[in-house]
C-alpha cells in the first residue's frame, strides 16, 4: 500500500487557500470601492465596524469572472449571501422545472371570474 504524503497535501491545500484569499481580496477591495456598503437584498447598511459581514456575491456564480466595472458583483450581508446560495442549490437539486415555477401552477383562481361578472350584470 502506498503511503500518503500528508505534508505535501497540507502544502497544496494551504497554497490553494492562499491563492483563493488573494483573489478574493482583489475583487472584494474593488467591489467595496465601487458599490455602496449596503446589502443589495435586505438594505442593511455597513460601517467599518461591521464591514467583514458584507460579502461580494458573483451574480453568475463564477468567482473568476471579475470585470473591472463590477457588473458581476453585488454586495450582500452574510445572511442574504447564504440564502442566495441555498436557493441556487435547491433550484439545482429540483431540476430545470424549479427555475420556472409559473409553469407548475395548476390552479387558476380567476378562471371563471369574467363569466361570474357577466352573470351579475344581467
């Protein structure tokens, strides 16, 4: 049985984390300069004291797509950001029909309304 080099694996993981942190710092700093420090979903305002709770959300979910104009970013508080990603996971788990909830409706509450109104006028 081949021995696993845990020290090498630790170095690979550490390097990957450093690279991700560096990438995140780059677009995070740019997003904070471009966008107001307000959660785009709930409207919560942020100051330097609570700024770590404001996150950068990639609208297309691609963390490598960072246009200089910030068009792929929105600032979300940690709660709204978690909610956004949870919604995405649920939509993927339920399949393509979940993205079109209007197609799934079977009840038409106002279907006979016109006929009822016409009968009432007589």
